[in-house]
C-alpha cells in the first residue's frame, strides 16, 4: 500500500518552524530539526480534506499549536523529558481533525484554542 498523502517538509539543523496567519495547509507537515520545534497558529487556516497532521522530530524542541474552536486534536508520540497539554474543548463532530505526532528527547506538546 502506498501513502499518497501530500506532504510538506521543513528541515533545519538549528531553529524551528513558526507559521502565523491565514494559510492553506498541506495534509501533512513534517518538521525535522536537531534543535528547534514547531510553533503554528492555525486560527485562520484552511484544512485540506478536513484533516491536518503535524509530525515533528527533533533532539530538543517541542510543539506549540493554536487551533480554532471546533477542531478536534489528537496527540501521539513521545518525549523523554516533557509532556503534553491540550486545552480542553470539544471538537465539532464534522469539524477538522488535527493530529500531532511529536518525537524527541527534550520538549513537549502544548495546544491552545483561539477564541
């Protein structure tokens, strides 16, 4: 079985990815860094097919994500030092789904909701 999901890659030795403002999201964004994380504000984003997956792999760095109200968030992965916190809020049954897959030694995942 082949994976045909369109992916966008961001690779950096030092530093991470920061995105704000209205944007058309790919179905899958992969961020790979030695030191750095992902800081994304998806408040004004357009979700392709109602799903967005963020995969972040780094030695040190976490994920800070802001999603609109009504978006369901799923968090997967592991950090040796760090955890994850998702601000409570029910996603709409027919609303978009954001999956965060975060892997690293130091870091964590923090998800907040815009009002």
